């Protein structure tokens, strides 16, 4: 086992090598550079070190700040790092953890930026549209055909394909297990549902693939309803609720003496908490029904602030559009609005995104049901004219 100070030294070695590689990136085409990385012991030994820190992007000056933060003498005397092997008081456990966390964040940020440059700028955009399959064995799978709150006639896989093709955008229809960083953006056209291959109770491998894709720098689009509310098990052709219900606070308690005369309490009813995977993992919630009398879509006027227009300066008619499960900024950690509305006196985001890791989840909380043709036009324009045309404002390349 390495001492913490030795780990620090190894971290410096890895970062220095990575830093020098980035300097070459400034004067070389990124795909060419990565295709001709040296295939030798130095590079091969660096890969395992990278995976310990891994995955994303930042500027060279920020890498310098890491060195300066943990060792002000790094630039003046690089030999200082050698002392870490022998001088046990130079670095302790907290310093080691801080440096390795910084290394992980910075390297991941840099790699995500390189990946976007290769696949999203130099190679052009490629958009993936989930086709309803998980992809293990399409012959035996029962594809997802359900589109809760996204069953507008002009929608679905074919509707998104037509809308993107009209804009000359390169698209591929893909199964869930074909999700990869080669796709600039991936669209789920199934509303509150998504294709899954259930591996057991509360085990969602497809959802984990989607999360990993976003965290590593991808942009995932959900349109219609609450994201990931249902999974569609392609092995059985069944839709299942992904949320779990857990008891919380007792709200109905009775007491009565037992045979010995001791008072016994009986809990008859508790509040129920829904553990939904979207707020649990992304720290964001959508609007809910206000009461039993006020359920479902609301017809509202949408608007944009000057800040919103940086992401999409929409010139479409925004009056009397129906919203459903818009992003709710009040109970969410970090949301960025693209379109806003007033719902029951409170501001909500019918179109917006949630930063997650090094990527984002782009949510469209418009009602895309059978009457939602206008709303579907807004949704597709938000992706083509907003997300794609202004991609560098969302995720730097």
C-alpha cells in the first residue's frame, strides 16, 4: 500500500503527463491527435491512472492552479515532488483526498471537452433517438410502444425523426444499450416511459446507462410528463412504475391497554413518501397536481427572460400553451430556464435543463398528448433551434 504522500507524487506525475498532452492539443486536430497517441508503456501505464481519477474538462490554467494550490513551489522547483516520497509531513490524508478529487474533476472535464470537440464539432452533430428496444436481442424483445403524455399523433420516434431530418440533422435510431458518447444528443420520445430490461427489484441497467451518458458529458432530452416515471420492461412487454413508496410519519394512531394493563400504541396509517428516481438522482422535481379538482395539463402563456434567450431566442407564438410536469425551481437544487410560465401564482420552467456531472438533462414539460400538436412544434424547435444551434452555450467544446 502506498503512503498518502506517495499517492500525491503519483498524482502529480499523471497530471503532468496529461497536461503536456493538452499542450499538443492546442496545435493539432483533436481526432488526429487522439488517433496517434503513443502506444507505449508510458501511455499504457497512464490509462489505469486515468481511470482512477476519470472523466471531464477544463483549461490549462486551471491545471496549474491545482499544482499551485497544493504545492506553491511546483513551478519554481519541480524536484519538490520527489521530496514527497521521503518527507512524510508534507502531505496528509486530507491533502491527498483533495488533490485526487481535483485531479478527477479536471481530467474528467478535459476529456469531456475533447470528446465534444471530436463528436459534436469536428465530426458534426449526430442525434440518437431511442427506438423502443433495449438491444440485447431485438428478435425476442417487445419494444416500448407506450408514450404517456407524449402520444401526440405527429410525435413518437417517427415524429422526431421527421422534425430533425427537415433541419438536415444527422440522426440514428438506437436501442438503449447502444447509447454512447458518439451521440451529441439523445432523445427519449416515450414521454414518462423509457425502454428497460429489468434485472431485478429496483435494478435499472438502462437507466444507469442513461445516467452515465449524461454524467460523462452527453445531453439527454425528455419530453412529456415526469422523466423516468415508468420503465417499459422489453422482456415482458410491461410498463412498471419506477418509484417506490415508503412509510413516513404516523398520522393515525390508536391506544388501548393490553391484558397486563400496559398502554399499547397501534399505528393505523402513515404518510407515504414516493421515492422517485428523477428527484433522487438529479435533484430536480416537476410540478404536481394542485388538488383533486385541478389535475392534468394547464393552459398558460409562456415567456422568456433575457438570460433564457442566450439558450434559445424563440420567436414562436407562446400564448395559451398547455404545460404538464414542468420543472419546479422551488424544490430543485439547480435548474436553468429556457422558457417560463406562471402556474398557480408561481414561476415554473416548461422548458429547461438540469446540469448533471459534465452533461445535462434537457426537459420539455409541455403537454404532448393527442391535442398537443402546437406543443410538439415548440418541443422540436427547442431541440433543433435551441439546443443544437446554440450547443456551445449549453456545453463548452
